[in-house]
C-alpha cells in the first residue's frame, strides 16, 4: 500500500504474513524441549547423521502411532475407505473419485438475504451485506428438523460458514488498471480509501447463514428465508465472560466494555453441544494499526505487541476510509484522546476471541466468549457432551511457535436446560507435550502457575486478554502452527493438524515438533488420561508426518505414496463413521513451485484412524486451498469449501488481465470466486465408501 498517509512509517511495517499467516510474535524464551531432546539425542549419538537420522531413531522408538492405535490388520476392521484415489492435479478444475459428482453452490456474491442483489463487480458495500462473503472457510450443516446432528434432515438445513478474508482486487472495479499493493487494495489519488469499498470489504468478512434445500435433480438451492443472515465486520456483538466490563475493552463505542462491532478473519469454526455455531477470529491483529508509538514493537502495549498489531498501515487500510466514519476509524488504535473511552486504543482487545452465534435466531446478538482465551484462534472442537459433566473443547493458536489450548466449563452440561452461558465460566488450560509421550494441561488461572501480580498479571481478565503471555509464563510447548482439531467419535482421541513451521531450527526441535524447517507439517493426537475429557494429563503420539516420499511417515510406518502424498494439513474433521478428512493449505506463495510442485493444487484426503491408511479424495482448482467440510446427517451429501482460487495470480498478470484461475465460472471475463462444493456418490451411498 502507498505509505503517503503515514510518511513516518517505513513500508516494512505492513504486517508480514508469509502465506497469509501471522508474523512470529512469540519471542518468549520458554523451552521448546530442545534442551531435553538434544541431550537425549546426544547421549544416543544420533545427531551425527543429521536430522533425518535423529528422526529415524525417534520414530523407530515410539513416536508415530505408539499407544492407542490398533494394528493395521485389526480383526474385524474393514477399511473405512472404499473409493479409488484421485491423482494430484494442477489444472483449474475440481476432481472427485470415479462414481462421485461435485457441484458448485454459493459462490462469493451469491445473493442470500435482504433484496437478494445479483452478483456483479459493480455491487455496492450494502449489496455485499446481502450476499455471500468471500474466502469461505469453516462450515457446518444444521438440519432444519431436530437438533441432533445425526438425526435431523439430510435434505434441508442451515449451512453456516465463515468468510476468512477478502481479495480487494477481485471485488472492486476501481482495482482495474490501478497500481495495487500486496493486498490488492485500490487507493484513491489522495491516499484515502473509498468508504463504500471499505464497507464492501467489511461486509465480505464474517459469517453466512443460508437455508439450503436439496432438489429432485440432486442440486441444492437457496431458500429465501427469514433465517438467512449475514454477520459481518460491523455486526454488533456482546462481550461475555471474565473480560466483559473490564478496562481492556472500554472504547468510545462501548464505554462500559460490554459490546463491540464485528468479527474478522473467521477461519475454522466449532459446533457446541447445544447446536450453536462458533466462529474463530484468527489473523485479526494485522487489521489494526497503532501509529502513536515509536517504531519498535516492544513499545506497543503487550496486548498488541504479542499479537502482531502493526505500527504502519493496517492490512486493508480501512482506517483510511474517506467518509471518516467512526466504524472505520476504529481500526486505527492509536491513542488520540485523554481517556480510553474517548478513542479506539482498546479496539484490538475486542478481537482474538471465539464468537458464539445462534443460527436459528436471526435476531440474536453474537457473543464473544472471552473465557476461551484470546489468540489467533484457528477454530474450536468440542468433546461429545456427557450429562452432568463439564463441557470440554480445544482450540489451536495458528502462528509459528504458538500453543494448543483446552477449556473445561465450571458448570455441568444438562441436555434439558439452556446451556447458553456454559462457555463464560471455566478453566482455560494450555498444553505441555513431554518427550516421553505424556503431556499435561496447565491452568491459565490468575494466582496459579506463576500468573501473579509479581509476573505482571492483574486479574483473570488480564490473563485472558494476554493469553499468549500467560502461556509463555507457564512454559507451554511451542507448536508448528496448530490449525484444526477433530475428535474421533469412537475413541474421544483428539487430533490436531500442525501445518508447517519453516522457522523451527534444529536446536528447537522436540518430540512433538520433530522437524527443523518443518515444511510439510504433521498431525498429532492424544487421549486424555482415563479417557476422561476433563483430565489434566494425556498421552500423545504423531498420527502422520506429511511430506515427500523420502520424508513422510504414516501410522503403519510406511511413507506416503502416490495415492496419499500431501503436505501442509489444515482442515480436519471426523465424520460419524470415524473417517478422518484432511484438507491441505500449501501457501499460495509456494504452491505448484519448486519442491511443492509434486503436491499439485491443494487437496482433501480421507484417513482410517485405526489403520493409518490415507487416500486422496479431492483436488481443487489453481491457487486455492480446500477448507471446511461437513456432511448431512445421513453422510450422503458432503459440503466443502474452495477458498481463494486464483490467489497465485501475480500483480503483473492481474494488471494485464491474465488470471491463472477463472474457477468456477470459467468465463474469460469473470474473476475467480470462493465457493462451496456439494459432493454426492452417484449410487446414493455414504461419502468415502
Ligand atoms: Fe486460517 Fe490457520 O488457517
Ligand atoms: Ca485454516
Ligand atoms: Ca489460508
Ligand atoms: Ca492455513
């Protein structure tokens, strides 16, 4: 972006987000187990052969699939995977196995509410608020009949999905023929931004709630229903839980610290046991700037510095909107008045939360559940509820060297009662993965485990606003970018993708993150002690090390092969039959180039968690990632999302009118659009069989 509005700020202070991700903000010195591991490795004299030899020893010992998997030939266990693998693909199309059909629905701009304005590049910001947002991500199908996800309708429901971010160059006519920055933002001649374009981008974010119904011919249509709703970067929300009303969230908009506006960068999602939807706020920090401070991150307030708020121009420059309206100026968190309630210095503290939305009540106010902590939430995944027991959920913080968290509610779950505020009181824990395959959950509770006034914490609200610092303080294990979690309905085992971490050095490897320069990522899993979700101890192992044939390892001990080669796991979901669906997100900055070329376009695979068998099920078009997956209760219709097709189009090619992808419309004049894909089996069978 043109820097002329902030001449004192060097361009390097745009957020650095390689591959669309957060900058490294964890500068804490708590151990990565490097000390423990290195001493063990040196004793075993395995370092002489380098990392590969060290890994060979580690994994031959016990790390891959060591404690709760059954042998691949488990008696009576027929394979969960019945389809023929599809090959890697680098064309601008989607590919499903023989005997399956894929149809595109709900592309960016599809009208779903209000006046149902048809999609056009000329749509206004207000139009966008009645249409599908962009960059579809986490998603759930709520059957219209009944609230039991395994018993409701499989032909009619509310499809609820997140819109992670936007690409302004594909949204605005003004982007044509203009010099654009790395975010594709068109600036006006005076260095300001068009307020209507800013509105369009804010309305392109958030969540869509869409009533969908299956047609006789197998396709799905939008039902024009009062339940259809857009939640955006502007929707009023309540702040609930321990941070509500604290000084941290008092702003000009909400002097009593109980409200905020909008949710942003909603990546993955979660579904509560009481059938509400949770949207995660992931890479929100770069949407804000704080320019008052001098040009050194340590001088920003810690609740901004530890998360990556920038001192230059924000990601999309919304604070530059030419209307000067308050809802846009708030993205400049620079202190400007005498008191915090007269400006927006605290605005970033209202982001980084999990947001609960009741999709069945279009008048409900979304709630930011602060007890679940503040970080770059990828998503949240809940253990199946047990009557009379606390509710338990897990959430990863997707940035390099960040952590995995667990929340245990204070009050028990009761199916017959409204459980609405269970997520407002409870204990947030962070994971420590020990080198011996055991692990522990450490409580992030003010007054415990060093989270005291002596260490700079004031109270529980302060611990939660500064969740990352609290986790640093208790010595949590720094992970290789925790993305989605998924829970095997048969075993309660929790699986998490660790997408990659090219910054981890040989000195920083530990048994849970065993690769230096982890380009390929892996999937870790654990079982809670006694199979009790509330336990504070667990046992873990690595389900799969993704990557090349030379560098990967499956549960079986074998490498990935032609049918299963993948890297950079991100989306993860168990269907009701315990089939594990794995989605990949190779960064657009490296996709289809160099050593990544062998993986082709991003893809989705299915795995059998008992045998460790993995098979490629779906490949997407050029430039995108696959994310979001759910089936109807009968498992005969699957919905997935294709996000950011065409993101690999260079600035130069865009300026020349050449886009590498025209998916899904495939017209020479159309921009690529994120969309949902409906997958069915031609014989009407269960997806994956
Ligand atoms: Fe938005 Fe971590 O993927
Ligand atoms: Ca993701
Ligand atoms: Ca991504
Ligand atoms: Ca990702």
